[in-house]
C-alpha cells in the first residue's frame, strides 16, 4: 500500500558544500509510518510489552543472550525517564553486541559450516575482522568494498579476504553468495534462463556477475591467504534453454555494462607484466591494470541502490522478525515491500548517515513496533502490519550463550561444549517461518552436551548451588523463574514445582537440575518474544 508522501516528509538541511543531510529522527519516521498504515487499514496494534519483556528482548537482540537477573532488576528499579534509551546505548557499546552481531553476520554472509572451518575462519582473521566491524562501527559500504575487492591495504583488514577465499575458486558460488549477501536478491534461478517470475533478473546478470570474479584465484602468501586476479582470460559464452549462446559481458542488475575489449575467437592473449600494477602490500599478488573485481566495486556496488536497501531490510528482519520485504533476501519485483516509502526513507537515511550500522539498529529497537507485546491482536492475521512483536527462535549462538548466562553468569566467550552441537543441529538464522522442526525438538530433548553442562554447573557461584542455599522452596522457585524466564512463576507453575521438589533435601539438587532442563528446553526460553 502506498502511503501519502506527507507521511514520510523528508526534513533536510543543505550544507555549505551543497550536500543534503537528513535531520529527522528515524525512530519517529518508523513510528509515524507504521501507525499511519494501521489507521488506514483499521488495525489496532498490540499493547506495549512489560519492562521485563523489553529487557529480555533487547539483550537477546543486541547482546545475543538473556539478561542476568541483576540486569533486569536494575532496569525495573531505575526511575530515569529515558532509561530504555540509556539501556540500548549501553548494550550497543558492549562487547556482547560485538560478539552477537559477528555471530549473526558470520552465518548470513558465510553460512553454517563444520567445526574445522570455523577454526579456519578464526585462524585467518575473518572472525576478528567481523568483530572489528561492529566494535568500530565501520560503514557498511566500506565493508562491502573490502569483501568484494579482497585486497587488504593493512594487516588489520586481511580477514576480509576470506569472504571470497572460502568459496575456493568456485566463481559461481561467489556470485550466488554475493547477490543475497550484498544486494538482497537470489540469482540462482537465472543460471539457465531469465528469471521466470522476477523478470528483471536476467541470465546475463547471473553470468555477468560470475564474469566479474572469474579471473580470481586463491593464493597462499607469506602475508596469509589472498585472492589473486589475472589480467587475461575469463571470456566465455552462456547458453539459454533454446541453445542460443551469448557472451558473458560484465553486467549486473540495475547497472550499465562495463566495457572491456574482447579478443576474437582465435586470438591468444599473452599474460604480460605490463598488464599489472604493484600490489598495495609487499608480497601480495600483483594487481591487473584493468581489474574486473575493482570495476565491479567501483562501477556497480559502490552506488548500487540495493546495497543500502538490502542491509536496512536485513537488520529490520533481524530485529522485528521479518523484513519490510519478506523474505529479507528476495528483494525482487515479486516480493513487494509492506511499507515501500518507509523502506525508501530508511535506505536513503542509511546512506546519508555514512552507512552507520549502530545508528540504524538503535533507531529500530527504540521504535514503537519493536516495543509491542508478542500476543497477536484478535482479528489481525497479517504479520506485515507489524501490529505485534513477531516471535522467533533463538540462534544456536544465542541459545548457547543464554544457557550459560542462566546457569553460570554472563559468559566472556561462547561456551564451546554447547555451541558446537547446537550449530550443527540448529542451523537457521532468520528463518522464513518461525517454527520448531521435529528434528530440532528431538535434538533438544536428547542433548547430551546440555545435560552435561547442567550437571557440571556446580560452582558455588552457579545458579543451582545458589538456589539450594535459599531457605524455602518458594524462594527457590521464584529465583529459578526470574533467572531463566525474567518473570515470576504462575500459580499453575508454582505448586507442581514445590510438590516435585518435595521435603527431602538430598533430592533437591538432582530435581532442580531436571526442572532447569525442562525450562531451558521450553519454547518460552528458546524463542525471543
């Protein structure tokens, strides 16, 4: 539905240099846009969530873990009028935020993999490079350039090479990773023919994107892994289903063809030194004077409208359960945005803010739709209204860190004993539909790593030993629920637990472990809501 242009009126200031700066608060723009659509469609949104719900939600979304008990109580007892703003800013400056966003983007950009490959990502500084993106709040467009060009200009940026390097010289895998990661679209369907539904995506775009990277080759150097690039070769043709052959020109969606001289069929192009320029760092591979990767970065990616739109839509999906375009990585003509003018505005504001990631995240989590209750209002079935907070399962990393937070206190790093098994069995991040598959439920009910972790959590500072020191079963039950669920138990929950604990103190530790297991594997714990 198109909103009136007055709803999203741009408030701008023109600087002395002639540039335009967007001045309106993005959070207010979000609130106005969502509420205006509610008004026009006669939607009444959910009520606001409670303070404990909001604290839990913010810690899961920004810190990748549930809040500790004292963090919840500190927020509730705080009388500062803008305490939610202060809490958001506090978490966004924390190392928890850095680790969580690095976790999410590692999976979104690179996919799940085997334990040894995670070690390779760590060894070759991909992981530390990701962390520094969020620690230093680097502009997203600079991140895109670093990943696609894969020519680090300093040792601190060497990890960016791994985005292409891990594709192991498979240029089609490179293209099929770049399209959704950077532009929010899938182009696999255009490998053999023009996309049959999203007609703007052509077969030429698929093979053109491949061509930009098909001179690239992994190379090991004394400075670490590098993606070298030849100055010659890479000329071929692709055929459609009818057998018609077409040259794979350097082109992509919504971009002009990058001109390049093509040799005739029988012409042999010699790979000569004069076709190259020195690399930026000593011992790095030489760089072609005409670099296809560099042409892609400069002529296509740097100013491509989908770069900002795709990132905004992805972060919106991370924080609100679905994108303004849903699914978040299918931003084509088939999948229309639920709030087109809002997406346009946020994308332009993101560009104007120098692709400021932290500012975008802050704007969304401080908005009214983010703070709604997760109970779906009666008679409203369309989740694209954002009339209630959309529940979604915790990622493997969120679940592992939250379990450790509940049982042992705030972790400094990921609990490896839990994380490895959860990554392999709970692979999805931002699933299209928030459901628990049978295999996931079976894994959680028979998870030896989790059972062992609970059993081993016996330090005096850990949850179960602390609870055993309390004077009554009532107090124990209350602290158990406050720590794990950030709420008090209901009467229906309270009495069965008291009865199960019984009066024999020798059985309390084992029974508390069993109760804790049931709470940690429950839907209430495993979902952000």
